[in-house]
């Protein structure tokens, strides 16, 4: 982003946030991140430093230890860490999804119990929504919560839950029966990791990331009434309070990967010389990299729009923009990393440059939290007004 453009689009505070977070990320860098990931260890040192600096909770209310900003600010944090080589996936989950839902719909006791720790990084919360047989269809979620006196009993199964092994609790999406209609509707429950009946197992993944993925088994997990977050009759309203920030932060995650890869490719193209000429002078390499820069910038603008709409309380418009941002950033990241590897040739697949690990990572932005095809379905139906296809 040019200096003039940045001044027009972002406040001085947000530009300063970008610089400060980038400085922190560069002190660690991709070598630190990849070493942690390959050792199967969390990036605790970076997470702790980001928490102490106030970056992890920049979107959470100031009265609970946060920065009092919004999703726009948290997206900046994740994008800049990713650009510096440290794309912390759990930022999408703990402060963006869980923190936002609790801040908007939690009781006073829930806010005081969880938000300060989520803000300073001393506590983490995972998020469980995906199920083996439901996929992108949240209406088919089969994890059910039923009342047993004053308590709830939670039963079901979840997959692709990030970072449970280093989280204090999980915010689970389940379904409860509407007393008026008998229909099942989504509700949210905070389940501490050590709750009896809660079992989780790691899913072997090809991703090179500090955060592991898990499948979860819930067998009549007994929860007190206060485990319910928000109104049990609110349904999808509360759920999408977390899903729209998830899309915005996933876009920021992809943008960080794309900018990291483009930076490495451009530097290599400037310094790698063949027949006395830097390879970046050849249009066969220069034009594809320039195209990647254009696509990244367009995706960044849509991500900024989505964040600003969400922070302004424009939930419907934010939903459309968040889907578009996630799509655009995911596509830009996939193309940019692919072109970066091609620019470096054989070096693009060496551990020295760290681009090979990004090949798998860019798929995250294409398949999660909702696939690119489902985003196109959404745009076709809700933006273009075409008939529903599913």
C-alpha cells in the first residue's frame, strides 16, 4: 500500500499499529515460526509478547482488558504477523471468534472470567463448529444440548478444532430444542478442556503450523447453566457474530501469507542474476509478480471494507463483504505463493526460503472456514439474486 493511500484509508493509530506489530513479527520471523511448527510446539514466546503489548486483545472492550478497537484492528495484527513470517492461526479463533461472541452476548460473569485472559494472551479458547457429516451446512449440526434439571448435557462430535491442546476451553456450537416449535436451533457453550466426558484426538495434517487440528468426542458432557453463552432462543444471530469476524481474519491470514511470499520472491528476483541480468528484469517473471501485487492490494481493500462494516454494526453488509474478502484473499494467496515458488525455482522448495510450507497453508484460505465454492454460492444468491442452488 502506498504511503498516500495508507494515509487516506487508515488512521494514524492503525498505521502505527501495523508498524509496531510488524516490528514484533520481524524480531521472531519465519525461521522461529517454522522451527516451532516442525517441532510440534506452540509459538508461546511470540504469543506472550503479542499479548503483553496488547495486540491479541486489540478488538476486545477496554473495560475487560482489551484495546477497545475492532475486528479491523485485529485483522491488521494478523496480517502483519503473517507478512513477517508468523501467521498465528489461533488469532482467528481465540480473540476474533470467541472473544467477540462473549463480548457481545456473554453475561457479565462470563466477560470477567474470560475476556481479560483472552486479551493478554494468558488464556486461549478454541472454537468447535465443523462436524464430519455437516460440512458447511450449519443447519445439519448434530451435536445436541439437552436440559437435565438446571444443567445441560452436551453430546456430539466435532472435527478440525484448532489448538485444543493449548487452550483453556472450547466454544462449541450445539443445537437445542425450541420449546415453542420443537425445532433445533444453534446455541453456544463454553466447555473447559478438563470437563469430564470431553475427549479430543489430534488429526494428522500436512500443514506446517504450530497449531494442531483435533477431532472431539462429547459424551453427555454435563455443563452448568452458566456455560450457555447468550440467549438460547437467539439462534443464528449469535453464531454469525463470530463467523463474520472469522472470515475477515481468515482473509487477513491469507494476506499475510501472500505478502510474505511476494516479498521473498521480489527480493530473489532482484538479486538472482543469470547472464549478468537480474531475473526480475524479464517480463516472464516480472509481470506475474506485478499481477500478484495488484490482486493482493484489491483483496486488502475488501478486507478493510469488511472489517469497517462489521465494526460499524452493519452485519448484513459485513457478511457479504467478509465472504468476498475471504474469497479474494484466499485466491490471491494461492496464486502468489505458487508464483513465488516458480520464481525461485528449486530454491522455492527448500527449507531455507520457507515457501514450500506456504503451499499447503494457502489452501486454508480456500477451504476454511467455508469453501470458495460456498462463497460463490452466497454471492450468486444474495448479491446477484440468482436462484438458490443448494
